[in-house]
C-alpha cells in the first residue's frame, strides 16, 4: 500500500497532480532526492500493476512520460554546478535494455557534483563500454539494467572490460540489482538509488 501522496499520484498516472506535488515539495524545501524516491516507489507500483495485467504497455509509457516531465522540473535542483572537475565516469544502460530514466538521474547527480560524465545512452554493446573507458581513462564505469533478461549482457560487458585488463571499477544499478547480482556478474559495487551511486563515486575519487 502506498501512503505517500506523490507515489500514489504517479501510480495512478495523475500527471497534473504529480507535477503540482513535485513543485510544491521543492518550494517547501524537500530534498530533491527524496522526491525522486517517492516517484520511484510509485513507478515500482506501476510495474507491479503491469505484471499483474491491470496496466498495459500504454500505462508504462504514460508513467515514463510523467517521470520525464517531473525530471524537467527537478533537473536544475539535482544538477547544480559545482564547477569543480573531479574526473571522468562512463555510464550506460546495457545492451537490450532501453530504460533510461533512472540512469539519467544518476547522470544529473554526478554532473552536478563535478564529474565529467560520458553518457553512452541505452542499449549499449560491450565494445562501446570498453572503447569509451579506454578513450577517457575513466576509473569508474556505471551500468544500468532493469530487465532481468539483460543480466547476461551486463555480465558480458563486465567480462569484456576485465578481459581487456582495464583499471576501472564497475558500479551497477537498477531496480532489481542486489549483492547477489553484483557477485554473479562480477561488479565491484551496486546501488539501488542514484544517491548511493554518487557516494560510491566520491569514495573512489575521494
Ligand atoms: C517506465 C518503465 C518503462 C518505460 C521506460 C521509459 C524510459 N525512457 O526509461 C517503457 C515504457 C519504455 C518500458 C518498456 C519496457 N518495460 Co518497463 N518499466 C518501467 C517502470 C514502470 C519504471 C522504471 C523507471 O523508470 N523507474 C523510475 C526510476 C527513477 O527508477 P530506476 O530505474 O529503478 O532507477 C533508480 C535506481 O534503480 C538507480 N539506478 C538505475 N540505474 C542505475 C545505474 C547506476 C550506475 C546507479 C549507480 C544507479 C542506478 O538510480 C535510479 C534513481 O534512484 C518499471 C517498473 C520498476 N519496478 O522499475 C518497468 C519494468 C522495468 N519494465 C518491464 C518490462 C517487462 C518492459 C518491457 C519488456 C515491456 C514490453 N512488453 O515491451 C519493455 C522493455 C523495453 C526494453 N527493451 O528495454 C519490467 C521488467 C521485468 C523484468 N523482470 O525484467 C518492469 C520491472 C515492470 C514489471 N514489473 O513488469 N518500461
């Protein structure tokens, strides 16, 4: 049961109400990451309703659109510029997966904190990760995955990076990622929320 009115509003696809609540919460000084968290919880409920057949693909698409509009309002608050260059980070959503809303939040946060983020987009093949890490000499790569069916492409990308002997830490993130997945695919870190990703980056670059 969702108790947060914002989580509920996005789960019920009430676009106007969602945007109104996002603006109101920002104005009253709520941490933008807390707002993202409420939206994320509501979207997980949309996912559940899709799984049980109560919602269809059109509702998933609609929910994605509402999130995008919410992110337009939140972006300036997440990606304030620190003007302080900390280093390069490569990031992308793995091959076969086109979910990018979560990854984009991570990108905004990292950029706001002063990292130069090389965002490879979605459906990224392993070769592209390897090439971008070599070109940028990035000490950290982030990989996003939401589809369980894409766990193999996540593992293949990490295997390819290891096979090249690149000196890079791998951080993975997404809705179902946990310690077990991290161990299975051979990543160094995992994060279930964008803020955790930023903490990991700060640890590595610190
Ligand atoms: C919106 C949505 C879509 C949108 C995506 C729009 C977009 N531009 O991204 C659309 C409609 C395109 C879509 C398509 C599909 N989807 Co979809 N989708 C969702 C939904 C409802 C929300 C995802 C989301 O954006 N959440 C909000 C963001 C903010 O949260 P997040 O992604 O988890 O990201 C946060 C953290 O995980 C973390 N994070 C994420 N990535 C990374 C990376 C790093 C490095 C770090 C540090 C952190 C991090 O930080 C983020 C912010 O805190 C989920 C439900 C769910 N439970 O997640 C289903 C869900 C992921 N989709 C699902 C499915 C099945 C599909 C489709 C196959 C449907 C279909 N039949 O076509 C297609 C697949 C297309 C493809 N090839 O990828 C399933 C996957 C099930 C599974 N076991 O694999 C889910 C779980 C729904 C469900 N329960 O059935 N989907």
